[in-house]
C-alpha cells in the first residue's frame, strides 16, 4: 500500500453525474469500495450564500482514493433548504448507488443504529463564516479497518480528547447493535442533544473479531486499543499515582511481546517510566527521606527506563509505527484496511523514522535521543523554531507564529540546542530528513543536528550526574 496516497477531489453537478463518475472508476482496475458518505447542510442562517454545499462519497481501491462531491449550483439557499434539494438529489440515485456499493446500507440515517443518534450526530463547521453541519457515515470493512478509523479520529482530535473530562473510550464512543446483522459506533464528544460527530458501520461478524485472543468482549478490546491511542496524553494529578502504580504491571504483561508493539508505543512508555521515576523521587524528597515504597518504585522505574532505552537502541525488530500497528499513530486517513503483514517496514509518522540506523556513522546519536526532539515538534504542531534577537520564534503548521521570551524548562533546553546550529533555526522537515535519508545531506544540516544533539545530550547527562553528586 502506498503510504503517500492522497485523496483526489472531484466535483459534479448532481447525483446522476456522481453515479456516472463512480461507474467509470468501477469499470477501471482495482476493487473499489465505499469508505464514506457525507452530507453538508446549511445551519442557522439559510439566506443566499456564496458557498455551495452538497453531498458526496469517498471510494478507494487501495491505490487511489477519490472524493466525489455533488454540489448543487442553485445559490438561493432558502429555496434550497425548503425544497430539500440536497437530500432529494441523493435520494434520486440512492438505489443505483446501492447496486454499485451494497455497503452503502451502513451510510444512511435511519438505515440502522439509533434514530435519535442518527438525527443528532454531526459536526458544526463554517465556510467563510457561513454555518453548516457535516454528517459523516463511515464504512469499516473489517475489524482492523475499524481500529484504523478510530485511531485516525483520535489523531485528528487529540487536543480536544486530551482536554476532555473523560478522554477514554467510554467518554467518546457509543456502540449500538443495529439488530440487522450490523453494529454502529457513534464517535465524538457527546452533545447536549445526545448526538456525537460521526457514525461508523461494521458487520457484526467483523465487529466480533476485534476480541482477538486476549479479551472476552469486543468493547473491552476497543477500550484497550483506545487507551493505546491516547497513551501520550498528559495525566492530571488524580490519575498520576494510580497510573504509575499500574505501570509496572502493564510493563510486565507487555514486555515479553515487545516486538508486536511499535517503537512509537515503547517510546511513550519510556517517557512514562522516566516521569514515574521523577514522581517517586520528588515524593521521597517531600518526605525528606527515602521510605521503603518510594525507594523501591524510584529504583524500579529507573531500571525499567534503562531497559526500554537499551532495547530501542539495539533491537531493530521493534517495528516503526504503521497501519498494521495497534498503537496506530499514522496521520494518514484510513481509506483502505491493511491486509499484508510482510510489507516493507515503514517510517513512523510520529517519530519521523527515529530509530533508523544512520548511514553516516560519524556523530551518530541514539535513536531515542533523536526521536525526543522530533516528537516535540510533531506533538506541538511545530513547523520551525528560530532564534531571533535572543527570542524563540515558533512557526506552527497552521501558519501562525509565536514569539517566546519567558521559556519553560523544555523550551530552554531546545533554545540551547538550536543555538548550536549554523542558522540558529530548526525545522520539522530538517529533522525528518536527518532521520529518514540514506544519503548524506548536501547542506550538512543533518551533520550539524547530529553534532548539536550529541553535545546537548552529553551536557544534560553531565549536569544530571553533577546534581546527584551534590545531593549526596
């Protein structure tokens, strides 16, 4: 499967043209499947608008993904809504669409699930300050594809999920047995109306396969998968101690099977272990003594962190995060479920290939150290950081910029690091190129990054041991 697959967008004037376009693709090469049906509807103000709305479908054959939108040309949206032309256009061709894609039965309100949830499940959006709602109905081909859809939803809504009062599966997903041989999942933060954001349909037979060999119920398996998706989230004070107490048990259960989980997942566990060690060390300092429990937990967490760090550096059988990985950190939309297990090892989209052996052996630093800086850029949505007149200027992926004068501890570390680079700037693409390229970079940026990170890490280790010596 092509990791760089992009969605091709096509606009047509009505449902009949949409059906004709679909037939052209169905008659071409590949096994085309319906992945999504969506519907745009005016919301709040319905007077004449400059933006066209419509309905459409997304189809894929694994190599191509096509988004076909039927956009009505009539701009008088008062008449447009009163005459219900959007849904009427879709209803006119619904039977033909069903013949082409039988799985479209999942993708209609009232076709299964819960009628109230169907009517209230949507997302409120704007086009040039004009309100509209988007109804999305997704089709999961199998249990793996369902996990991919959920994983991609978490990645797209990470901030919102992490900041919610209940970031777990129970707070974001509602499961309905359609009593029609299918199961429907309503995903999103629950609205006052009771609705969610998107609806996913899957056959009951495939839904049951999510259990695998470890769980008694599909819901339990999906809850566990969701927790893997959100392992990077910050913990609140009430959760920390309970989580740190349970971390050792989780480690013991998963470590024997470490090669089944991805590098991105174990990097997250490593961070948690380091946080756990700091947590118990601080508790001991507050008590002004190393009592038995604090000492045991601190020592054990440090040992586990060292074990994970060593394994990530040396064990190349711990794979990079991919579509087949349960952690599923991929930013790519899950338009086609992955069937092949023996595909070439992909680069982790979260770590940008951290862990890959560098072709230039000089100035090589450990895989984990490289990925820590890259992960910060990705998690914060940072495109580039520059030092300008002693201040950090951060450019984000959404084209906004922010100038930082009072740097927190982490930004202070990166400030010191970027100071060592020739242009006193560092971009996400440079970090990714440094990790991914098998050919030496012509502009030597990768070499400078390697040297600077190496010096930065060694300096940090020196300061750490000096501080511990002073404490003793």
